[in-house]
C-alpha cells in the first residue's frame, strides 16, 4: 500500500509567529514518518495583498528556513514555493469555473481581511480559497494539517472536489477512476494549540498582520524580546486556577496555559496543579523561559540558513521539480476530463 499524501502551506508574508509554528509547522515534522509530505511556501497567496517585492523574496526564503529549522527534511519531503509550479494557478482557473459565487460569499476570512473596504480588495483575495483547493488537489492530497482558522477553506476544497467529481462523473469513470477523481481531503486540525490567540487580546487569533508586535511571538524574536512579550501579555487580575474548569471565560489565561502545554508537551491539568493559585508573574517567568528554550535553537538555525540564500533556493528548485512531476500528471488528467485539447 502506498503512504497517504499530506499537503500544507504557509504564506511568506513576514512575521512568522508562534501560532504558525504550533498550529502548523511543528505538526508537519512527525507526519514525515507516516505520510508522503509536500510542504509549500504559498507565495501566490501572499500577493493577494500587495507585498514589497524585495521583502517577499526574503520572506519566501524565511518560511523555507523555518521549515528546515523545524525539522522538515527536504530529501524525504517535497519543499518548494508555489509559483515555481504553474499547475497550481492552472488548476485554480478550472476551479474558478467549478466553485459557486455563493460558496465564496460565505468565506469569513475574506470578510475579515477585506474589512469595510470590500470594493477595493483584490479579486485574488476573493478567489483565494479556489487557489488553496488547487494547491491541495493538484497533488490529490489525502490530508492537510492546518490551524483551526483554515477549517472553512478545507470544507470548500471538499465541496469543489465533490462538484468536479459529479460534473464530470462520466469522463472520470471512463478514465478508470471509480471513486471520483479528486479525494475529499481531510483536515488535520488536532494538536495541543490549533488556535493560538493574541497576547494582547485573548479573543483574537495571533496573526502576522496584527499591527502590534506585542500581540505575537515571532519565530525570529531573540530571548529578550520573547521574555518581554510574555511579561507584558494581557492577563486578568485573578490568580491562575488550579483546575482546567477555572479557565472558562478567561481567554488570556487559557491562551497562556495552552501555549505552555503545547511547548512543553505537558497536559494542562499538570501545569495548573503546579502553578494554580500562584501569581501570574511566576507562571509568566516559567513560560518565558520555556518559550526561549524551545524557540531559540530554531531561530539560530533559521539565521544560519538565511545566510546562504543560494542553498535555500537550491532546495526550492529541487522541490519544485519533484512537485511538478506529480502536478503535471494531474493537470493532464484534468484537461482530458474537462475536454481541453493538449
Ligand atoms: N493563531 C494561530 N493559531 C494556530 N494556527 C495558526 N495559523 C495561523 N495563525 C494561527 C496556521 O498557520 C498556517 C499558515 O498560515 P498562513 O501564513 O498561511 O496564513 P494565515 O492563517 O492567514 O496566518 P496569519 O498569521 O493569520 O496571517 P494574517 O495576519 O495575514 O491573517 C495555517 O495552517 C494556519 O491555520
């Protein structure tokens, strides 16, 4: 039996943070033992919002460095940037013609990102979920590890796969595929921290685009910056509870305990048994030490890799060549199924 295929991606939009790490990148690593993994730097998604071209190039290399520093092995897995494999954009166009306007109108991420000035948002930002569906399905991936914020886009990916399979059922069967052409890809959202929240507001997710740098721990922050951000993280006036039940209705406290749990691998009950009833400052000192200890080696490795951009570019070129072999075969099938001459 062949191993199941995993695909996931991270946007090179700067400020890679602890949420990206715990919700996604950290979870990519062990999947290499059980799945064929394809990890992408989704640069075409990044340009749905204007990016400074020099900064974009740097950020593409930085996400790649984060992948490698976290433990993704570019020999075992395929590591590449999306724009080097043209089939992503090609399949996205076909999906633009499969997905329905009504489906995209329901996407909450577009509403949040476009805000009040919707008329001025790029068409790309609106069609983003169709490109994401193409990213996944151009490899006919079985599963996608993502943070909770991507759940709705994964559901749309399944809707697109299902509609494509229905719309072209006869052609797909004629090609010998009895269960439809595209799989109904599973989201892998589990993990100790599927939604890391802002350090300034426990009801908002930690995000690259938050104007306050104190809202997030960046993967490139040094020890002083991490310690300062944890110390200044918003909390409420009550001491930490001794049991999990007591975290209800206290989003900031819950978020810090979740981060502690995800970084240490300890369960929340044990953490609260140790720190419950004590001052927040004692817990925050322990959390800062833990965060520095967990993230500093990765930041150091990222700096080392970033000092050799040609080395990173070679990894991406090799990965793109391997990704294209899979994607071009799927795209050829799609053209046959849809009735396009090739
Ligand atoms: N706060 C988070 N907690 C857990 N997982 C998260 N992810 C993002 N934020 C959190 C997961 O990280 C992966 C890569 O995300 P992305 O860079 O492709 O896009 P994003 O979700 O738009 O990231 P940001 O930080 O929230 O960027 P902005 O500010 O531009 O919106 C995904 O698997 C995502 O779920």
